[in-house]
C-alpha cells in the first residue's frame, strides 16, 4: 500500500447511507449503499462494507468527510460538508461540462447550477413535500406491491401512461388505488407515476432556469423510468452519473483528498 492515500466520503441520507473510498483521489477502492439512513445502523454498515471491499481498515483512511441530511450525527468525521458542495464536486469530476445537477433523493429534490469551472452558482430545493421525491416513489411502489428497483422495468414495458392528476402524495396514492381497482395496467400506472415526478422536477428546474448539459444524481437517478419521463418533460437528453446514489459520497471523498496531507 505504501504511499497510497485513502479518503472516505460518507453520505448519511434520510433514506439510505452511502460510503465511498477513494485511493489517491482517483480510483474507487470500495463503496457501499445501505438502504437505511440517518439514526439507524445504516451509516456504520455502509462504512464497514466499503472498508471490506477496499481491503483496508479504518486506521488506513487519511481523511473522512461526512455529508448528507444526517452528516452532523456521523461520529469520527474529520470534516462535515453540505450535500450541495458534495453533489457539485462529484458531478463535476465525472462530467466537467455539466452546468446543472438534478439530485433527487429520498426526502428532497435539489437542482444546482454550476459555473463553467464547476463551482456552485445557485440552487433551488423542494424539501417541503414528498411529491417529486424518492419517498413518493416508495409509497407508490408499496401500493403496487413492487420494489422501487422494479419500477424502471415496468415503465420500459408500458405502451402508454395513465394520468395521475393529483400533485399531493396522499391523494395520488388514492388515485393509483382506484385506477388499479378499475383494471388499469400496472405498467401504465407506473409510467404515470414517473410522469408525475417529472412534472414536479421540471417545475423546480424552471424556477432556476435550465442550463445544459444537465446531469442527474441521487438514488432516484437509478430509476430509468424517471429519467425517461424527465427527458420527455424537458425535451433534452440527461447525463446520468454512473455513481448515481453514490455521487454525494464521491464528492465528499474528493473533498477529503484535497484536505488530506501528503
Ligand atoms: P437520501 O440521500 O435522501 O437518503 P438517496 O439519494 O439515497 O436519498 O435516494 C433514495 C431513493 O432512491 C429512494 O427513495 C428510492 O426512490 C431510490 N432508489 C433506491 N434504490 C433504488 C433502485 N434500486 N432503483 C431505483 N430507485 C432506487
């Protein structure tokens, strides 16, 4: 191992805990996503799994940066950094040309505008309402007796989309239940649910103004149905971070590399 410098980013989310270990600021040595967020055993388990994958111990990590909703409760962080900075840094490292970052997580949605050098210029956020967040998708998946990870495939199989007119999660849930009772196809309902998330996200984006290219990050970016719907709604192609849900932890580990000595 010798002179290798390992830095760790821990993103303690509302819904999921993410950990990513960078070797010398470049190579991803280990990473883990645990579907349990702040206030649970999730952060500790994510750290243990990422360390195991990297084949190193906690003592081999030169710098730990915590971010995310529960960042202030994470024990043993060398620095605590906002999710906005980390998502900006992660997206910029993978897509230096990106000017807009659309981050949809479990409990909120954020749209960031970056300057041409990748610095955060301004942002808008929805953290008041579950509609348009991962939580909305989790509620709907439960009604449909599906896992959130299965929604994308149903969307891809849909020949058309059902109309979900309610913008409120609770009313939209009733609407989905009555559509299913009336015999509507599950695939069409799933596509309608994704369209509804896309409409909410697009209105958030328009508040900021869309500067292309735009990259999607956060756990909801793993859902190809939301990507499809948002591209349709905006009329553009979106870049998708291959790290998706790990993007914040990646940005945090990059931050650590700048701080770590050596
Ligand atoms: P937070 O940081 O707020 O905890 P994340 O960015 O980790 O949120 O995203 C959590 C959301 O990601 C979940 O609410 C869910 O909608 C979505 N998600 C998680 N796993 C998957 C998956 N396998 N496929 C599609 N979507 C997923």
